[in-house]
C-alpha cells in the first residue's frame, strides 16, 4: 500500500524486486552500530517509502529495535503502510502513540486501516483517541467490515458532486476544496441521499465545456460494489471490466468509499502469494518470521503428510511377501508413486487456479473433468510405454515391464481425476481447496499407485 498524501516522488531507477544493495545495507548497519541518527536520516531521506520499508525488513530484530529507537519519530508516515504485516506489528511497538496518531492522520484512510488493524484493541483505541473525531469515525467504520472485504480496502475520501452541478462548478470545487484526496481518477455523481448515480472520468470533465451539466457526462459503465464483497471478487471485477476505480456502497446503497488500482494490485499480489503458500502447506509464513514461528506453522502440514505416508506404508505392508520374493518391486515402486504425485499436482494447480479466477464453473466443469481424464489416459499410455520398456530391459522381464506399464496408466488416470475432483469437492463444501487439496491428492496417488503396482505384480508375476 502507498499513501497518496505523503508519498514522495522517486527519482532513482528501480532495479527489480530488491532495489537496496548489500553495500548500501552494510553502510546503514554501520550507522546503526555507531548510533549515528543524522547519517541514518540522511541516508533514507531521498529513498522511496517502499525502499525504506524494505531496509527495515532486511534488518534483524535487534537492528530494527536500534533503527526505530534512532529514527522512529522521524520515519515518514507512508513507510508504515508499506511494511509487511509481520514487520509492522513489531515496528509499532517501538513507536509512541502520538507518532502513530500522526501517522494514521496523514495516511489515506485505507492505508491507515492497514496500520491499525493488526494492533490490539487497547492500543488502537489509544491512538484513535488522539486523532480528530471526523477521522476517527471514518476509520472505525472501515474497521467494522470483515478483514478481506471491500470495506477494508476502500479509501473513504473521494470526490462526489450533485447531478445538477455544471462542469465549471465541479472544477472550481476540486480546485478550492481542501478535504479531497490528492490523487483520484473519477468524479462521482450522487443524489440527495448520497446514493451514487454514476461516475465521470477526469478526462471527460477537463474536455467538456464549463456550462455542461455534469450528469450529462455520466456513462453507462458505472460499477458499484457492496462493502461486504470479498476482496478477491473485487479484484476480478477490476480485471474483467478494466476499472480504474469503483464506488463502495453500504447496506442502504449509500456511497461510503472508493476502491483504487493500488488497492487491487496489493490484493492480487497477496492472494496469489497466499495460494502458493497454502499449496505448499506453510500458511501465511514470511521470511521475516522467527525460526520457532516457522517451525510451528509447518508442523500441522508435516503431521498430515506423516499420516499419508503411514497410509501408504500400510498398503505396502499388505504385499510384504510379494516384495520379499521379488526385490525388483521395491526398486520400481517409487517410480509409480512419484509419477502419480507429480501428475496430480499438475492437475491440482490448474484446478485451484481455475476455481480462484472463476474460469472453472458449473457450466464447464464436466467438460474440464473429461479433458483431465483424457490427459491422464494419454500421459498414462505414453509413460507406460517408456517405463515398461525401461523395466523390461533393466530386469530382463517383459512381464514385469507390463505390470509397471499397467500400474502407470491406472495411477496417472487416478491422479488426473483426483487432482480435479478433490479441489472441486472441497470448494463445494466451503473448504479452501488451496489449503487441503494437496494432502488428499498425495494420499490418493500414493495409495492407489502402490496398490495397483503390487497387486498386479502379485496376480501376474508370483
């Protein structure tokens, strides 16, 4: 998030995701060790707030404590909005309430909410008591909405005029009013009850004649979003309809805020990263987490995987006599399980993404299921031929090659179906498929792969 009100223009060149070099960071650490506040402030003064936030994130906890002790009160307000959630929680502990109140007051309302939402209730109330009453009411209203809703993402300051105003009146108002956002893209037209009628792009306002009634410029592509709408749905609306902003309305259909592109960029990045982390079983872990927090967060996922491994081992145990008679079975078993697991993960990834972007819906679900079934058959046949020939030549046994080929077909088909049906099923019952699908798909492919291969071998070879 970035604050439109306090953001400073950045005059350097961005060098990708990490614009702070190791040499620059070492210099800053030297200033920290020396306790040189003036040099630290001079070093960060001309940096973009995102770069300052990156520097804070790259410091150790002890170094962050020293940094905030030296420059905390002089840290630009916009930096707080750019900090990672985990870092922000740690940093605000080193800043006194008056500084935090000033920060909240200077930030746009949406960024101020991000700074406040991770605080405990007592600290939040203490800070809100120090800001003007009008600002407090706006922030408290935003904080009442669910965490991932449009109401939390919205900026509460926007430009709204009555429909009977002329273009000239509107321009004069935007020039003279001192309570408008510093950056905005559209002028909203509202009735006497503050219900939105439509919006007009600034380019249309600037090109129209001053006597033109502003309502005459309203187009038919106006989008309004209920405040309780999930932020992922908001992001999809922006992508689908190429929106530059959207009005947010309450349960009475009155306009209470606006969603802007910087909010949506943040949502897209966070949701994409969140799904990747969930698929990997690490939740909301960040590289800035402590060793113990990271270990605790991964424990549950690893424990579930232990249970799936035990289930697969039980299946293998059912055929221990067959494995003792033919050692080649133990050598070839990992091939079947590995291929099934990878194939299932491929299908699972496509399915979870399709569900998240709503490309996979009821109207095309069966077609996609049959497509994945066909993909499983085709890949199963191809890799059955490859692995079957390898096994036949390796152990000089055509029969063993055929058994491996048959198990490969079965497992790749099952992997394809599991990879699509399991996340769809979880989604239908209200469980996030990104969270739970992987462990179930892994279990299915391991158990079915081992069972098919060992049962075929027991029937046809022993």
